[in-house]
C-alpha cells in the first residue's frame, strides 16, 4: 500500500543522508531484503553478513537480523557505527548459552579446541578459538580434527551431531537448539515427500537428525538458495525459516516451494517455521532507527578484542 511505499522512500532517503548501508538476513521480511538490494546493501546468510561492510565506504552499517549479527558486525568493524531496527531480537541459541556457564564448560576441558557457532554472544565468542557458521562448520571442524585436535562445539546440538556424522569425529557438545528448526518433524515430512515424489528436500543443519537424514541438501541459507538453482527439480520442500522463500521465489520463479511440516504448524504455533526475533525487524522500526540514530550496538572493547581473533579465523578460513 502507499504507507509501505512511503516508508520505503523515507528509508531510502535516510540511508543516503546518514551515510548508512543496510545488510539483511534471508529470514527478515521481503520488504527489508528488497530495500537492502535496491540501495546497494546486501541480503545474505550469516557468514556473508559478517564479511559485508568491511570494504563498504559507508560509516554506518544497519543490520537487519538478530543481535549476534549486529555484534559480529561491530566486532569486525569497530570504527563504524552499527545500528539495528531493534535491539530486542535475540536468538534461542544465544539465550541458551550464557557466557559464564559456557566458560566453565570450556575450562573443564582445557585440552579441547573451542569452536562456537556464530549464533552466540560476543562474550561466548571471546572464549572461543574459532567461530563458524553453518556454511563452513563441517569444513573447519574436519580441518581441526585432521590436525589432531579435540573439539568442543556449541551451542547447537543438532548442528554438532551433523558435523559428527559427516566428519566421523566425536565432539564435546553443548546442549542448545533453535526454537524454529527444532520443531521440524521427520514423520510428517516423510508423508509429504510421499505425496510429492519428485520434490527435493532442503534442510538447514539446525534441524533434528531424523529430518536431516531425509535431506537432499543440507546447508546454510545461501547454500539452500543455491541448491534451488542447481537442482533439476520443480518442487522443493524446505526445512528452515519461511522468510527464505522470498529469495527462492525470486531466483526460481517457476518452481514450487513447500514448508516442511513443523510441530503445531497453524493455529497456536508462534515460532514454528518463522523466527519470532527475525520478525521484529520491519520498515517502520528501520526508519525510526535511522531517524534517531538509535539502537546502536556497543560491545565491551575488551570482549570485542578477544572475539575478533576467532571471527577473523572464520573469515580467513580456506580449506
Ligand atoms: P545461516 O548462516 O544459514 O544464514 O543461518 C543463520 C541462522 O540463524 C539460522 O537459523
Ligand atoms: Fe536463532 Fe533459530 Fe532465529 Fe536463527 S532461526 S536466529 S537460530 S532462533
């Protein structure tokens, strides 16, 4: 409607006036994803989001996603101002991994290399040797195991088990999970697959093991979007946040995308197949943030200094 168009125009004007660039995750609204692309910003998975911004001339990065994405941007770009449409967008993996408890877990296993998922607080990253995202977690852990290292991985247990199965390594795991992906159901997925025999199944590795086992492709959001273009199929069943359909439909407009079944889908399920924190980002709080210069991300400088090294290892990793 025209209110939406008005917000888009205001956001565009403000981004230019404030020397700001927008980077958005694939789970945010289609409006934000389109705006990022139309204004020279970027839509990406969490690894590409971390990479983006460093070489961009804008002095302000606006991160549409969840808090850990804003913190990562700030740690990697301390000289830039980092704003978010909301500072309340958490992540259940981050919430389920308090830094003091995680530090105690690491301290109890000093002979292990600590690898943490990007979906963590700056303080947890500061305790890590490596940060990884779902797009390179398997490769990094395989590299470390081949070097003879023992690995402690957290906080996502499903991703952890998936890495174990693919690499054959045994990891020490933190027992966290994502409220969205944890709800995908294997039995119901099998039933849907039986109804759609030609469909390919795309699964994010934060999903439970029985769901991952049914996948044709397991990968990060960027990798799943790539699979839609690469695979010779008309129909895809997708086990990840439904925000991803915006980009999938754009890159393959003639193909059909179905949500993988998740617990409670429909009536009362708030977080099934759509991250409640990603959904807090919108055009209207983006405009307010830009207008007021509010919702700035600050990371304690000592914590940021310690978290920089494992993040830099992630960005520099090449198999
Ligand atoms: P990606 O790195 O695949 O974009 O995943 C981020 C995330 O939060 C998945 O739930
Ligand atoms: Fe975190 Fe899950 Fe939301 Fe991703 S979808 S940000 S892992 S709660």
